[in-house]
C-alpha cells in the first residue's frame, strides 16, 4: 500500500468513527436536555396539527426548523401506547379521528398519574408529520 492509500484509508476510518460516535450519542440522549431547554413555541395539539394540515412545508419550516427546537404542546390524552425499546407514545387529541400529535417518552418519564382524558403539557422535539405530528425525547411539564 502506498503512503497516499494509507492516508485515504486513515481519513475514511476517522470519519466513520466520528459519525458512529455521533449517532450513538444522539440515540442515547434522553429527555433531560429537553426538559431543561426553553420551548421555542407553546401551542395546543389541535393548533399544531392544523398548521401541518394547512401547509406542511411552512409548518415544517416553523416547528421543525433547520436545527432541532423544543416545542411545548398542550392537549388531552387520547391514548397511551407502549412501543418497543422501553418507550411509550402519549397520543394527544386533535379533534381529528384520523390524526393526532404523538409524543414519544422513555417509559420511566411518563408520569404515573397520566390517563386518557387528562389535559397535559409536554415538551419535545418536533420531527414533522407522517400521518400524525411526531415529537420525540419528550418530557412532562409540571
């Protein structure tokens, strides 16, 4: 192997390690940093879904942004669903039977007294809309 080939292989290996470390860090960080960050917007679940339904591109620009931003969303719990990986989705009512705001929590971070019908405030990072508007790394707001 020539010196130039070794340099290229070394640089490629360094890039792979850096990207891998970032991905690992990003996937293991939890709600703690979300709960302590100031929310850029405070909005109801109904208003958030309406914004995405009216103009998904504009809502994505505003609520997802170029860098992640924290939203504070208020709504009534429609349902709570355990999902894989020690996570629970708290589904907030939007008055649309086909769409909701889905807030992903780590299981230990879901308050024990939360039940369907309770009005709650959640901080989370909006990732946009699939069929529902999705917030990740969520934390309860007291």
